[in-house]
C-alpha cells in the first residue's frame, strides 16, 4: 500500500486536502480509501472508510479525566496509538492501492509526543509512506514567518522520520503578487534574504541566511506546488509530490 498524509499546523487545510485529493484520485480511477485519525474532529469534508472515532471516544476522555482540549487530544492520541494495530488490520482488509490518512488538527500534540512517531512508523512498517506539509499562505506573509513555517515542517519531518514535500495550501486565497514573491523566495534564496533584511526585527541575519539555505536549497524540498482544495487547482501536483516520495522511499526499502 502507498500511504499519504498531509501534515501542517491546525487549520492549514489537511482534512480538506485529503478530501480534494481523494476526489481527484477517484476520478482518475485510482484505488484509494481515506482514514480519519483525528479523534476530536466534529465534521469531516469526506466520508472515511476507516474512522478512529469508532475506536476512541474523545468526549468521554474529556469527561472522564476532566481534561482541557490540549490534555484531551494528547490522551486521545495515546489511545489512537494503542488501537493502531487494529486500524492497520482493517486497512489490510480493504486492500486498496492507496490510502490517504488524515491526521489530527493539532499537529504539535501529535508529532512531538510518543504517539505520533509510533503511529507513523506502524503505518509505514509494511507500506510505503509519504507526507506533504501544508503551508497556509496566511501564516507566511513575511520572509521570517515563511522560514518559521519551513522550520516547523522540517522539524515535524525529522521527528516523524518521514519523507516529506512542501505544498502551499489555499491557493485560491493567495494574491498574485504574494504568490510571485513566494516563488521567488523558493527559486532564489537571495530574494528571501533581501526581504529578511527589510524586516527590521529579525534577530540574526546570519542565522536566518543559514536556515534559509538549509531548508530551501535542499533539493527534495524545492518543488512547492500551490494547491487549492476549494477550486481543486493543482491537486494533481499534490499527488505528484506523494508519488515522488513514494518512489524514492521504495528505492531504499
Ligand atoms: N479558501 C480555502 N479554504 C480552505 C482550503 N482548504 C481548507 N480551507 C479552510 O480552512 C479551514 C481549515 O481546514 P481543515 O481542512 O479543517 O484544516 P486542518 O485542521 O489542517 O485539517 C476550513 O475552514 C476550510 O474550509 C482551500 O484550499 N481554500
Ligand atoms: Mg483536520
């Protein structure tokens, strides 16, 4: 099985991208199913074949342990990890070629705790897995905020030991001039450095430059397609990014 999941901060568009990519893959007649691994989600924009809410009762965790939203999602993700073998068993019964896994909105509570790496490594065990980190344009209006998001993405990828591509989400909300500047940042880090220098409050220009080089000049991270789950613009490019990582993971397995 080829497994793909979208990563990114809460609200970056993971669930909607899962829905849009699922629709597109169905349309081109690929054998694909979706899995929801977010125990706290109330409404999903797609109908998952497997839904973790049938295994983990988020509301019950909140009530029973008297937890707030952060504590509850951490406790719930531990329960997801405890149930992951059953989910994988269910996945095997479907026998689909492709699986899109929708991860929890609160990425930090997932990735940096024990449960995230355990869930991802269990999924990747007999399968080929790939991540696509969604960059919400609203969160990177400035060069320094763009670098912060890229660092968060690299940190998540490092933590989850997963091959990952960067994808810009919500392309329909991205103004033409902002898009052009972001593309310039990615294609030529000199432009990024130029904008960093114009931001008066950056802490350390030298450090910023080295981070920009580390993240952007890594060729595996350099595609940056712009997708929209709203208009379905470039959803095929998100698939191409997954495919690129699946192929490279396959070479090393
Ligand atoms: N305009 C627009 N809104 C989007 C897009 N993708 C997601 N959204 C909106 O962004 C919000 C968060 O999306 P969601 O998929 O739930 O994010 P998640 O927390 O990462 O799973 C929702 O209100 C979506 O309607 C997009 O491509 N275009
Ligand atoms: Mg979601």
